[in-house]
C-alpha cells in the first residue's frame, strides 16, 4: 500500500467537533477511521485504512498540530502522516 494523503472529504470530517477526550470509529469514503480527540473535542490523531477482524486499522497514522495564540485564536492547524498503522 502506497503512502496515503488526507483528501478534502476526510479533512472535512476530521475538522468537526467530537466528544472530548475519546476514541471514535468512523467510516468515510470507504475508509475505516479511528479518531482520538483532545480535551476540546478536536481530532488530534487519526488511523485511516481498513479495519481487520479485531478492529485494528491497517493503513496510515496521522497526527494533528494545533497551536493557539494568547487570545485563544487558532494560528496553526496541520495534519502530518506519521507512518503505518497496524
């Protein structure tokens, strides 16, 4: 499997607010996704690929960098591929 890049459809889904500090399973555009959220309900880690019989994702792992200024305004929002997920 070649390295995967997050597309607009997946990014749109990952930019939504979720339950704070949780792990969620989603299915978007034919991919199985497991998302880990932070205290604010923002997705900060995503495992994208196909789930095996045990529910583990075989595919790619992504991490999100979120930075805020002193006023609480988001100044950086960047997803980065961290390698394979198995």
